[in-house]
C-alpha cells in the first residue's frame, strides 16, 4: 500500500470569526479539513505528548491560559523531508513534526 500524499494544502475560511481550517487534498482523492485546535491538541512533539500523558488534574476552576482566550490559528506549515510537515501555531508552538501518515489519520 502506498502512502497517499497531499496534492494541495490550503487555508480555508469557514465561518466569520473562526480561524481558517487547513484543507488537505490527498493524492487518492480524499479531502480533509483540519481545525487548528485539532492539530494543536494532536501535536506529536515530546513536550505535548508528555503533557497529554499526565493524569488530568481536576482543578475547581478552569483557568484559561492567555493563548486559550484567542482563537488559535495555523501560521505556517512547511515540509520536513519528503514525508512530514512542521506546523507552526499562533501560540508560538512549532516543534511538532506531523508525518503524512499521522495527518492522514487525523483527517
Ligand atoms: Zn508540541
């Protein structure tokens, strides 16, 4: 089985006031839309994976971090080698390397 590759990656506006989604058209004809929050929550970098593995603390009050009060956006996406993309987010985080396989799974 060959890994489908993106034939186009675009930012697409959905509704006014919401950050644009990343739309990927794959070589096998599949089209997937990726909301920035989904990509950010799925960040495969070591720091984020560790954070997700921590037992969830249940504070009495949910305190929003400053970066959570503004809509998250994808500010950059660049190829890493032939099989992965580095995605940069508006919260300044950019250490996640998303393989094509992983992106395909997320979509
Ligand atoms: Zn990360």
